[in-house]
DNA sequence: TATTGTTATACTCTATAACTATA
DNA sequence: TATAGTTATAGAGTATAACAATA
């Protein structure tokens, strides 16, 4: 019945996403990071450290998996684990100076890398597209919270 | 310089896609498939069989990895490998009747699952958003072909 | 020589469940 | 009892390089 109404949007969303990921993923790998590691670095770079629970939720990584990802990033000297002052069960993860430096470098390189592509878009398009994406995300996010398929957190 | 111009779009694009993936990925897992397996099933369902090279390119999976993914799908009885009539090095992969049935079931369920979310969008929004995504994808795709980071195919 | 797909290798991600130490 | 993070386990994806069969 109402299927057909948004099927093209869904298909295009997935297709566009896939292309973006191809482009973006190539660059991430060339920097020596996995997508998950990149997600963690980005999450930490945009905030000023967070505990594992919040970090996992933000980067879409379950807690068991996150431990391994953090181990590897710590081994590379990019992140650091510190005791939380309030709760002795909790741990605060934050970027080391090297991690922060990589984050800023990544951001700038990532933008530069995509620059030539996005150059072709005019301001009006960019503005309207951004607004629409934000609206769409809001709806998706609301839906994600309201109707999970199962109780456990999974991608 | 021109960084700031499209930074919000980039951020929103990544954020929106991440949310979409969370929602979509949950459903895929609940069907007993991995994301890669889902990509393969989808690619095969939308066409009528293809060789490994094209399939890998479409699903963003390198050839070495694809062999393993196909093995598992074949083991589940969802896909089948057949000799290519023209080129004896090549192989045609296609869905089995069970695979095809799963594909149609998935498509319909996937749409039904996302229905409540997309219900809230009006026709004008859907149309404009679809057009913009297609335009953006075209640009990204062109960029992906023109300026790869390295020669090897990677996500 | 080049291409198609497989094999081999080593690493990372993944979910899940059991575990510890705190609360 | 509940929560935060780790550990253990088994499976899947990942890139890469070497390989066999065919072109």
C-alpha cells in the first residue's frame, strides 16, 4: 500500500550511504585505522573524554568489542584510560596528545580529501540538504529508540 | 578556507547514515544475516545473477573476502555458483529459490519495519530528499572513480 | 602476460555470556 | 541486586599476497 511511497528514498539513502562509505572508508584505511577505530577517535575528539558506556553507544560498538578496540588504540598510543573520580567501576577514555593531533589532522585531511567533490555544490543546496538530513535523522533516531527489534544493542 | 562551507553537511551526512545503519542493521541481524551477506543477497536479488568481480564491486567486498561470504551463503542454501558459459575462468552466482524467497521477504519486511518511521514524511519532502541524495551520490561516485586514495580496492 | 576466482595468513570486529569489582 | 568494564569464546569480515586455471 504505502510501500511505494518511500521506497525510492530508502534505496537512494542506502545507495548514497554506500558510496559515501566507500570514499570515506578508503581514506580512513589509508590512515592506518579501521572504521571502528576511526569512530572512536572521532567521538573522543569531538568531546573531551567519556566513559566506555557512552563511548560504545556513540560509536555503535558493544562493550565487549569496545575493550578490544580500545586496547589496540591504547597500544598505538592514541587513547588513554583513566580512573573515574566519582565511580570506581567506571573509566574515562580520552585522547592522548598524539591522538588529539591525529584527530585534528584527520579532520582536516578528510575535509581536504572530500573537498573536490563537495566543491561543486552551491550554498543553497548544502543548506537545504543539511536541514533535510537532520530532520530525517531525528525521525530515524526517534524510531530507533521506540522500536528496537530486540533488547540487546546491535548494529 | 572553504572547509566551513560543507562541514555541517558532512557531519550530518555521517550522523544520519550512522542512525540509518543502526536501524537497518538491527533488522538485518535479526534475520540471521550479516551486513555483508545482506549486501550480497540484495545485489543478487536486484539483478539476475552476476560474476564474482561485479558482485564484489557492487557489494563493496574484495574478491578474497567474497569467496568466504559466498561459501557461507551457499552453505545456508541461499546462493548457488554456476559455471559461466562464455568464460571458463568466471563463475555466475545467483540466488536459489530459497534465496529469492528470502530476498522478497526481506524487502517487504524491511520496508514494513521502517514504515512507521517514514510515515511521518510528506510526499514533497520525500521527493526533494530523494532527488538531492541522488545528486549527491552522483558527485560522490564521480569523485570515487576519479581520485582513489590508492590503487587497491578498499572500503 | 593478464584476468578470474580460490587459498593461505594474520588481524580486527562482532555478539554473547560469564566474570570482577564496585555500587 | 544492579551496573561498569573485562575476559573468554567462537564466528565472521577484512586486506593482502600467492596461486591455479583459463584467456
